C-alpha cells in the first residue's frame, strides 16, 4: 500500500511518483494513506541516506477517489548542511487533493528531555482485538475496522457502537502493524504517519457522547502535523494517547503522543478536523 512507482517528469519542477489505494474499505481515500505515501515520496528525493524525516505539516484539500491512482509531485525546496526540505502535492484528475511540507535532518546530538509515558496502562496482549469487539456485527459494516493493516487495541472504552460513559476528551490505544516490516527506517516513519490519522479526532467524539456509527455525522481530517522524535518500529507495540483541547465552529482539535514499550516518546501529532452533526445542519 505504501509502494510508489516512478512517474517520470510530467511536471518539470517536481519529482513524480504514483501510488494506488489497494483497499476499497472506505468511500474515500484514507488520509493516513496519503500522509504515509507522501513521506515515502519525499524521502526518495533526499539523496543523503542518513537524513530522516523529523516533521511534516500537511493539509487535506479534497477527498481522494479510491478507484484512481494518486500522483505525488515532490519539489526539492532546499538541501542544507543538516536539513533537507521537500514540498509534496498529491493530485487526482488534475486537482490537488493534498499539500504538505516535510523536513529531514542529519543525526545530531543535543539537549534531551521528554514527557513521561502515562502510567498504569494495561499491556496490549491483555486487550481485545477489533474482531472480538465487533463480533456479531455484519462484515459489511465491520470490515473497514477489522481489515486495517494495523492491530489497534483500545485501552479506553471503544466507541464503535456505544458512547464513552466517562465523556472525557481522552483516548488511548496500543498500535502495531499486523505483519513484520522490512528494516527500513523510512518505511517505519511512513507507517507511523499512516496509523496516526485513525483516532486523532476520537477524543472530541468521546467528550460529547458520540459514536462512529451515528447517522448523519460527517467527520474529516482538515490538516495534520507530525514530529518524529526518536527511532521506532511500527511493527512493535506503541502506546498512542490522544486528547482534544478544543472543539468549536464545526471543527475539533486533537493532539497525540506515541510511546514505545520502554517509555520513549517517539512521535507527537496534531490535527484539526471537520465535525458536522445532523442537529446543527442548516
């Protein structure tokens, strides 16, 4: 799903790559897929192999069509002594569906500190799988969750079918890919971007007693920022905790942190999303 083909030089000021959506579980292209493919595309243009992505700032401009290939155009904005900057646009049918900027850095030494990993979280092995949580739900309704490439184990009460009784703007899950990945740091960075988009807006839904299956509700990512702090493997369990400090104007803000099992803070995310509810419709 994250593999890209070289697309030639159709746009003279950009390096061109082409990606596809291999799963039709959703009506539109999943935003995390575009994030991840953009990371791969940008990374292919960074000639210094030691430079790793450390930040991405992106906007989702249009819904992607799952039946059409996505063209990624990468502009080589700058290559300095320590940093490389790339602008990535994703196109379908002549329109831009995504725009982002990625920054890559040479390994460097400096000051070190981090937030502590939340304590008292149960081990992922003790938590039910998505298949167990959705047992008895028709496959046509559940496959968009159970056929994800990531195993996502909820610590907080899942809100697939019932609202969170605590109504706190907080969500916590363990995540990892179902299958083992190659030892390619760029691929693992991209995979973390992929999974980061799944649950970013869920804390806002929890705060207001909403469920994913509510009829007439429309939720979509508007923008996304991510910082990779330390090396991590996406095929090993990571604790992903999110909160929502604000919701207003039919938008909600989410912030997230990813920790490995040793307590290292490996990534931080921020996202604003659209949340349209039927009772507020014109």
